[in-house]
C-alpha cells in the first residue's frame, strides 16, 4: 500500500508539471495562390515557421478536426493535396474534379465537399477511401461552400448563376435555390444555424437568409459605404461570424477594409483598415483574433476581435488566398 505522504507528493508534482508545461500554440496555415506554397505561422509568437510547396495555384484550405491533416485545393493540379501539419510532408491526394477552388469538410472529418469552378459541379469525396461519392450539378462557376451546424445542408454559391444552392447531405440532392446579387463568393452560417450570410462580390452586398421558418428565405441585403472609397471597390468576399452571435465580419476586397456587422440587427457598425485586397478570413480557436489574407500586399492582418482593431501585419508568400488555424 502506498503511503499517503507519497501520494500527496506525487499529486503535487504532477500538478506542478501541468502548470509548468507551456500550452502549444496553434499553427496558422496560409495558401499563397501565386507562390504555389503554404506559409506556416506560430499562433503565439506570430513568427513565420515554414513555407512549403503546395502544388499549383493553392486556394481553398482547411484542416481535419483533430488538427493533424491539412487539405489544400491545388486548383491547377485538379486535385486536393493532403499534408501532415507537423512535418509538412504530403501524405496523399484526393480526387476533386476540375479546378477545385473552395471546399468544406464535414465536422466529423468525412466527407469533403468541393466546388469545381470549371465543371459546374460540387464533388463529394470520402476522405478515408479517397473516392468520389457523388457529383452534384450546380450553377455556373461554383465557388462558395458552407455546411450548416447540424450538418443537414451544404451550401454552394455559383458566381455566374448568382444563386445559393441548398444541397441535402442525406442524398446530395438540391432542395432549394435562392437568387442573390452578382457573383456570390462565400457563404457563412451563424453558430445557431438560424441565419446564412452570402457575399456578392460584384453586387456589393451580403444577402441574409433566414433558416428558421419553413424553406430558407431571403430576408435582407446588407450594403456598404466607406468615405473616400469608390463604391465599385466595395467587393464583399470572405465572411466570418462569431460563435456568440454578436458580430459578423466581411472582407471587402480592393476596398482594403473589413466590415463589422451587428449580427442581431445586421447593421454595419464600423470598417477596419487592413492590407491590400483582403480576401479570406479565419478566427483563432478562442476567437480572440481574426486573420485576413491580403492578396496584393502579400501579408495577413491580425485583428483584435474585442477591440475591432488591426494590431499586426505578417508578411507571407506571394498572393495569399486562404487561411486556416489549427484547432485546439
């Protein structure tokens, strides 16, 4: 029988060890469309750790739920490349259909839903067997992808058809189509699944879709106005909503601004100046920071979410496009 004194000392030693062991920082991965690389950034020090080849024209980028695998749309290679997030070695590839641009991963890690811009399809891929489960015909130039919090719906936005398509994940059939403004680029659900936001780059608006009452319905369109910025430069692309339902952030492309929206009223509250041609965005796991990719200034901007201010710029590769942060 182990003496109580020994047990107490062992417990104290283990507690001290836990306190003394620093938490591992989350890695940030940025796809560089023109540089054909992925830049890796330390989420604690904000220092660049690595830049590695990621195929031809890497754009869409996401990560497995356990944080071990990085998925990259290698658009000009017509496939998805899968990398180890620790060694940065390529593990394997996945079939994607032609010109994959954006994708969304099921919360379980399987399957992967991929927009094929050149072939007007959404390709559904089993990430374990590496096989195509389905090809869903959608509108012309599909790009934006989102999955509802309950995983019942996958949303695709088609740039030329100007529609959001609602794909039932149980049978991969389109059950609803909603017309939005010109060139929809991105779709984002609120954490409770009650709203869907769809950005329209050329239309200059974000459409608000109600998911609560019967079939999804368009209820509002959010416009933007920035003093000293020409209206045609206000081109909404990436959209991110906070999990507490308080804010929605919208990347405004060549306006070099991120709009801050009250998620309850859908009113624009402010604009945050960031790098040149802000495109996609990602939160850190604690949502303390929002990261933006700025394609023309070859950097990412770090936004303090609570203060709604840009606090740092980090140089990355050539023409950064997508960004994802390793989960806890």
